[in-house]
C-alpha cells in the first residue's frame, strides 16, 4: 500500500467539452465480487470460470476507456477508506487479475479524494481546502490532535494510536489496528483508542471495550461546540459490521466495534457522497461545458447522490420537503430543472432502501424525463453497469449536439456498435 499526501498541480476533476465523468460506488456497484473473493488470494486461482468472469467483466471498462481516452473518467466513491480500498486493489494485482483501476477515489462516503500519480494514490489537498472553506471550523488534522489530548487527559493508562484501518488483522492483515497494536508491545494494550490515518475530512475513533466511552462523549461534543465546529457526530457502541480485538491478560478475543465517527457539515449539510457529484454537475452548468456526469450506487449510503431532487437547487429551484414526491413532481419548475441536468443516475440491484427512488423514476419516465435508470446487478448479461454507462452517454449525445461534437465520431460509433441501446 502506498499513500503519499502531496498536492496535485491540477484539480482532481477537470472537465472539457464532450467529457463524461462517472462516480460509482465500489462494493456491489462497480464490482460484483465479494471482499472475501477479491482478497482471499486463492478463489480466482482455483476457479478458472470465476477468473474468466472477473477478467471479462473489467475488460468492458478497459475497452470503454481505450475508446474514450481522455473523454472518460471513472471515480470510485466508496464507504471504504483509502487504505481499505488500496488493500483490495493490491490483492487483485497479486493475483494477476485484469482489474480496471479508476482515475480517482472518494473515500469514507464523501470524505477525501485520492488520485493516482506515478503508480501511487495521493491525496488531493484541493478537496480538503474546499471543505475547510465551505464548513464551519473544520480542520481534520487539528481536531484529531486535540481529541487525542482530551482523551489522554481524561483516561488513565490509555494507549492512543493511529491505524490505517480500524479493523482486525483477519480483515486487513498488515495494515489493521490489531497489527499496529500488537507491534507496540505496550503493557496497556487492553486499554487502547485508535484514530484513523490518511483522511482529513473524517475523524474515526475505535475504542477497546474497557474504555469508559460514555464519559468521553460529552467531552468530545463540548469540544466541537466550544470550537464552533459544525459536524455530524455518530456513536456506534456495538458495530457488528466491524469486530474489534479485545485483550485480557494476554488473551485476544473479538467483539462488535465501539466507534465514533465525526464528519464536517459543508454549507449546512453533512458531507456525503453527494458533495463531489454535485460539484461536478455545478461545474458543467455554471461553465456551460456541455459535459456529462453519471452516478451509480446500490445502497442507502448512495441515496443522497442518487436522488435527483438534491441537484435542482443548482438552477435555483427550491422544494417544500413537507410535500409528497407526487406533489413535488407536479411542479413544472422542478420538472424543467430535472430535465436540464447534465446527469444520469444509475440504481443497481433491488435494495428496499432505494425503493422510493425507483418509484420516483417511474413517475419521471411517465413525464418523459429520463434522468434515472435501474439495472439488476453490475454484471447483468443484458444491461450491466458498463452497458448502462455507455447507453447513458449515447442517449445524452442524442440530445446535446455539442457534447456529441466534442466527444468525437469515433467514440460515438463505438458506443453505437457495442451498446445494448434498446
């Protein structure tokens, strides 16, 4: 794993006319393969059919990139942090699998952006500066440093560390919190607190179950309030999605995680995956570039970026959130704004958490507004993610002559010849 925190010389997302930028969730959206399969290092080796399936799936994205060249960018926007994602990517490389690596990476549900440079993933400090400018009091590095002091001063014999991933070595060997803890050889390992590394726009704290977290919560909240930091504070006392190691007299066992997550509010809204997608759409609308943005996701953490009503204020259109969606979608001003957006939203799978968006899609299509599409799964044989992306590009070129012109006829012919248009 290599994460180098330097500042790129250009903005992470730079549009020119005829360009398409895709923001895709990672798990179950961009990749249909499980974490265990991708990181097991034997699954694909021992199953040729599965290996061929993997390589053929990502070959579709490689072919699109080769055809589109600089007219196409793929940004993965994931709930994983940078170290978690890079761990998976490295595991795939070690297996010599034909994975198509994205151009950019948005981590921890909208926190930080990383881009590739000279074979390394580097943090884009432009995003960090933008968040600080548009938020109230947020400075991730300072907050992390201050909270370490507060915790150390208010707990006895606590071991405070930083970890690439606040998980066990069974999940992320070599970069896990457990690896960091056990390398310290500290006698107070059973009383640990671990802060996340690498990201600036999220502060994640993991606690051993012997730490009196309920005593620390008001101290942390008071610190945020007194510093004028507008942030979203969440406490997960028993996170069954992330078991953490516990130590007792040399014996290690595992229990659901005890975590806190603190993220900034940006322009009075929590920082989520929506932020980067919306900034890209704003850039197109405000600068009249005739480019195109596609966002794809499958679950509740993708909901905000997949909800088209979250973008219409770009055109100055406001909605009454107390009204039903049916009533909102009767408003001509709302419909006109939705129709003008240079945006396509792809809902993958059948999560019950996104049923309301599918209902919205049906209403909009009845009004001839085709801003959303639904597919069964990323690797659907008839309409998988790569085909849905190409279809969206083709459809947008039909309604935007300048996008088509600057896209180029070669790319247009490629889309026409390789896409299940109807």
